[in-house]
C-alpha cells in the first residue's frame, strides 16, 4: 500500500512537471489538428458557423482546375529544386571539408544567407531578378546576352527563377552534410589510398555510403520543405504570371483567408499532409536499399 502511494505521488509529480508541455501540445497542436480534420468535412465561411457537408470539399478538388494547377506547380518546383539543391549542398560541403586557407570564412559565407529572414531574402532577389535594373541581367548583358529574360514576369522563366533562388538558403543543409563528412573514419580513406582508389572512387565507395544517413535526413527535410513553399513566390510573384508560380500552399492560404473557404482550405491541408506522408514514406521504403548505418 505504501509502495502504491509513493508511485502515485511520483506519477503526479511527473505529470505536474510535464503539464506545461502537455497543455501547450494540446492547445497549439492537438486541438487545432483535430479541428482542421473536422472542418475539412464542413462548409465554413469563417464568419458563420460550420455546416457539415461530408466529402464535398474533397470531391470538389477533383474538379477544381486551380487545385491541379497549384499542385502541378508545386511538384514541378520540387522536382527541380530538390535534387539539384541537394547535389549543390553536398558539393559545397565536400569543398568546405577540404583543408584550404580561409576555410572558416568560406563556411561563414555559405551559411550566412540561411540566417536571413525569408522576406528580406525575397526582397533582395526581387532586385536581382529585375528585368531592367537587376544585377543578374546586368551581368548577362556584359557577357553578350543581348536580350536577357524577364525573369519574374515571364511564365517561362518565373519558375526557374524561384528554383535558382532556393539555392540561396542551402547553408543549413551544407552544415549537416559537413558534420556527416567530418565523422567519416579516416582509416577508410587510408585503406582506399592503399587500394589505389582515386578521388571520385573514394567519394563513391567511402564518402557517400558513410554519410548516406545524413543524405536521407536531408532528403526527408527537403521533401517537407519544398512541398510547403510559400514565402518567396507569395512576395516575389504573387503566384503569377498567369499562375505559373501559384503553389499549393498559396492556394490553401487564399482559400482560407481571401475567399473565406476555411473548410475547403482544411481539406487541402489534409491532402497536402497525406501527399507529404506518402512521399516521405516512399523515401523511407527506398532507404533500406541505399542507406548504410555504421555498426550494423
């Protein structure tokens, strides 16, 4: 009996210490998620009580051309920005892992852009991409391009411009890659040197397998990030021109706060969640074929 009272007292003390976190989790995460799931089955114009309509919001998506445009733009952006960004980040990390003079300065310069607020970065790139006064087109004219593209006002070039801008913030990914590279056992490189392996073979057979868990982590984070892209296109293009950069999250935002279709926006949010869940699940499934954990 005494033992039971002590266990109960210890349990209550533990719950008291956990209560601020549990209250915050329930208030700011669990309850909003549950409400969004309920509202996804409702017609909720925000200023009036929600009305349950079943699966009508989800069926409306199938016949909504704007939904498919936004989804297609998001997937196209992810298909371009995700693999190229990961390759550039890995290449930068390999260079920053070498022993050269001024390495700390180079690492700082690579990481610094990722510390800037997204809005400030978007304003800087607005100037860089300016068709008449932008630095990018100024350089292109200097190297002989007579008619450089009107980046953000061209349906053809607006998406590549946003993809190019995405490489500006690879600093966090580079740092994670760099941490993984510094944990690769040196004796593996020494064994590769004895076997006569050149630089590329050492990267392929030693470096990449050893940092494959890091690559996998960055892949999952990149999938989540690229499918929720919002700030840069919202500020720089507003989804234009002719919805060439109208992303899924922008349509979700407009549905909720511009068109006051909170129920439809909640349904879109759950579809986005399921899409991200499916793609990350596919990444986890494929990981067993190429991710190698040391000591296993």
